[in-house]
């Protein structure tokens, strides 16, 4: 028997704990303190931190019962380990508080720094990191008890709010980092203008002409007004004009003027059009505003190329020539009557979801040498990744008009119009694209078109259209392009 054992036995005869208990406590406290100090020195995340945590857990589980104090203070129930952990937690609170206060104090200054491109490049920060930090602050604010020292919970919440406030700048910074050619002098919008054009080749609410009205009936104005003030420009009847051709070109002229008016008023143009030539008019309207400046490209989300001209056209559907009108390869004389029309280089149009094409149309697409993300009826396509890859290498497209022909949706979701096909977008594709596009280019306008609500699945298609609109315009607000506050 050692002298320690004799001493402990004497203590225990008197009903007290021997020194072994307190020696063990001190030793454990020292070991754990060293472990916590080591953890602070490790980068996050580091696998060694997990090893150390498992070491502490193992020690806590294996402490002999005689080395635990009965009825001890809850803060010290694990003796040396718990005491060291309590001290470490207090230090963690102090460190977290310092970060929270720094964010609150430095947030405005950091916002100014990141808005200056040359200075922002010195910071290895991405929008994804910023988003992660913001969410972690929210997690900490939720986890910390309201009675924690130093008003930690309230200060964490304020720091989280500051991160949210400045997050939109990180979207702009992400664009600068991923694609240095993006135009930093982007248009800033303070409202949304819905241009309503419910016609099919001039006939009101006929076939696809009913699409805009059905989308409006699903409350798109109400939902958009939560993001920014909303106004309307209605394209009036064109009955006095001659035939489908005369009516169509008058509508194109009116859309051009409506879009030019919206942009002049710093209002984002959302065109709800029966036909695809809504985009033909929209590009012309954007040209009216730019007055000799840079011209936007176009992202053509459509099952069809719309590049037919009268010489090769087969079925008499005038709207199948909307992209050829826009790019200057058909209807030259009538297109000269459209205010602002200047032929867009066909190579500045990128197709996504294209699939329902004749052999002649496919041949023309290949000869034109344009970028296409093809749909496949017999396989799943990652349209978001495909279009993102194209945009990453297209330094010539900084601003882009978004053309969303709803027949780009897969036929299984509903019969969008008289030309449905399999191999198109599913809801997750539409969501992914609307969120990705504003990260790669500056959207100048959005046309949603070619939807006959009286066919099967009309309300499903209308809901998907509304979701896509809200996702794209919501992304504009998040990245700071749409700056208005809703009433």
C-alpha cells in the first residue's frame, strides 16, 4: 500500500473524499484545457479536430465513478473535463461576439469595398461563402439561449441582418469573379412593367393569345408587387390592320415602343405575349433605349429554333419566323418599320431546350454555328449546367434578353400549345435556369409566350410560368439589379 492509499483511506474513514479525487480533477482539467487550446489552432474544418473531440468524449465516458462528485454543481458534473469545457465555451462566446460586432461595425465599409471592382478582387470572397456565413450566424442566433451573457443572441441576430443586407453585393461580386467581362455598368431597375399582349397573330385571346390572361389570373401581379412596384402597358386591338401579317407587325411595333418606355422609366420589362415575336419587338425596344450603345444577346429557351424564313417554311405558322425576323434573315422591309430594329447577330443567340426540329432546321442551325443546349426525348439533360458552361465561355454576351417559350417544358407536364414534345424542361430545370442566368449575365428583359391555356394542363403550365417569372425577378432583386422596395 502506497502512502497515497494510506492518506486516502484516512480521509474516507472520516467520510470525506480523498485527495485522489481532486488530483484526478486537476489532471483532467489540464489535459482538456490543452486539447481545447490545440483545437483553436486548427484550421476549420480539420480531421484532427474530430480526433480530439472523440478523445475527450472517450475520457468523459471512462472516468471512474469514484472520481465523480455526487450532487455537484451542474456546471461541474464532469469535473475537470466539464470545467475546461465551460471555460472554452465562455471563450467561444467571446470570440463569436467579437465576430458579430465586427460584422455590424464593418458591414457598411465592406459593402463599399466590394462595390469597387479593383478593391474587391483583393478579397477571396464568393457569394456562396457569404451565403454560408449568413446561414451560420442564423444557426448560432437560434442556438444561443436568450439569457446568454453579453446579449449574445440579440447581437448575433443583428449581425445576421447586416449580412443579409449586404448579401446582394456578393451576387454582383460573384458575377465579376466568374465572368470578368460582365458589364459592371448594369441597368438598375426601380419597378416592373408588365406588357400584356394577349394575341395570336392579331386575334385577341385566341389559342396562345389566352396565355397572358391565364398567367395574370394566377396572381403574378400580386406576387411581383411584393418585390417592386408594378405597372402595366396593354397592347390594344389591331383589328384595323391587314391580315395576320399586318396585325403581327403592328403588334411588334407596339411592343417595341412599350419596352422602350419601360426601360426609359428604369422599369424591368416583363412581356406576356401570345406569340414568340414578343421577343422580336422587345429586342427592338431595348435598342431604342441603348441609342448606339452595346446590344444585348438573347437566351432562347424554346423547343423550336424559330429561324424559318418564307423560302423554307413548311406549315404556315408565322410565329416560326420570329427569331429570323429578329436576326435580319426574313421580312426585311416590314422589319424596317419596327422602331429600334437592328438585326441581331444570330451567333449572339443561345438556344436551350431545342429539340423539335426538322432535318432542314437542324442543318440550318449547324451551318449557322450557334450555341445550342439540345433537349433529348430519350434521355435526361442537365440544362442548367449546359447553359452555364456555354455562358462561361461566351465573353461577348454580357447583357441578355430572356425568351421563355413555354413549349420548352416537357410534354408530360401539360400540352402547352399545338407543338408539344418530350425531352424538355422539368420544374427543377426551370428553377435552376432562372436562378443561374442572373449569375452569368445581366438580364435586360423577359418574354413569356406561346402558351394555350385551354389545352390539357393549362393551370399547371400557368403556375410553372409564374414560378419562373418570380424566380428570375427575385434573383434580380437579390443581386441588386432591382432595387425598389415593395409598398
